[in-house]
């Protein structure tokens, strides 16, 4: 399921009881595939992002077990407003 852009969060009564809503900051949606000897960061469209994020790839290469992690990668600096 893809997120939809909205100007504001939905009212609490519009959500099922066990759901929550949160704002999505701008970032790269990526999936990390990691196992000993193989590290790959992939975009939602399937593009290889591994070379664009060498620090994340290096940290993942130290894992001793296989992992698949889906998330959003953010780059935060003093030039941007806080999340």
C-alpha cells in the first residue's frame, strides 16, 4: 500500500480503533536485504541504492544474521526544519 498525500491527519474517529496515523517526512523508501556476504538497498521501483548509501551498507555488512528491513531513509541537517 502506498501513502497518500494529505494536508492534515484524519480525525481520530475516522480511523479503526487499533490504527494510528503519522506524518511521513520526505525521504527514500527502501528495502535493505542483508546476509553475510550480500548487502543490497533497493528502491520501491527496484533500483539499486546500495552505492548511494555506503554508510548504511557498511553497517549492514557487520550483521551476523540475515535481515530484510523495509523503511524510509532520511537525511536531516540544520538547514531543514525539525521533524
